[in-house]
C-alpha cells in the first residue's frame, strides 16, 4: 500500500512538508506549533500555546481520519523547561484516558512558539 500524504489546506502551499502521512495503519503528524488560523503564532503563555498546538495536532490527525484517541507516540519540544509542569496540566486535558508514549525535551525552536509537538497514530 502506498503512503498517503495530507496537506493542511490552511497552511501555505509553499511549506515543504505534509501535515500528516499515512503509511499502512500508522499516521505520522509533522511537528505542529501554536499557529492560529491566520498562520501566525498566537499570543499567550505555555498553556495557550499548548492548547493551540494540540488543536493543530488534532486537525492534522483528522485529515487522515484519526483522532487524539488513536495517538500512540508523542514527541514534545519545549522552548523553556520551566514550562514543563504547566504544559503537563494542559496536555492531560487532551489525553484524559490512556496516555500515549511520550518524549519531552527542551530545545531552541525555529519559530516563535513556546512548544512544538509531533505525533504518531494508529488507524483503528
């Protein structure tokens, strides 16, 4: 089965990546940041940025027919490790049941978001 590539229609066509790629029953979501519908990073703290970023992950998953319940692995990059506890509280709102495997690290992000998240889901 060939991979299926999903472009987010709200993203500029010039971005050189797919929002999600399905390969077999796995869906790989590209790193998402706290961009609003206008394409700009939203104002706010780590909690606002986490919520927006996870909504963007949800949108990318939906392109491939998945939801957050299908996520099996998450990778998170925080701009500031001091945001970890506040990030975790918001993250738990989006994953109230079974929790996916997760890696979290601090990193200097390329855009002015306080967080970046990528995910792997399994289609059910």
